[in-house]
C-alpha cells in the first residue's frame, strides 16, 4: 500500500477554503483511478510544539505505479492543478508519498 499525504496550514480565509475543498477538490480527487481510501483529519494537536496543521488528507493506492497512473490521467492532472487554487487561500500546502507497513494486525 502507498499513501499520499497532504498537510494544509491554517487558511487565510477558512470559509473560502472549506467551500472550495468540499465543492471542488474532493469531487476531483474522488475521480482518481485506483484510489482505495481517502480520509481527512481535523482538530490536530501538535505534540512536540509548532503550529498545528489545519487539515491532513490521506489517500491510499495499492502501489506507487497505481498512484503515478492516477495522477498522470486527466483527472489526476486536474486534481493536482487545483492545489494551486487551494494554495492561494492556504499558503504552505505540503505533501509526501510513502509506503505503509502493517505492524499491528
């Protein structure tokens, strides 16, 4: 399993961010081929200091190739391009990709 993690800092306009994220970005993202899981985390509390993120999105695919194919598609390109729209009202959007390993079954 491969995970695509996106963290969002505090938006400059929370209402505009939430509206765009719910009405535009989520519907775009849900069209990505092979997407197995899509979760959002809110009310984040930092443990070792620093500012908490406003929102954390986690998206899972079976493997790195499936994720790559999803983002190379027209739907994937549209989703990736929409991040620029979100970044206008939520500066400091960061993302990463990593493999998952189950240690508790």
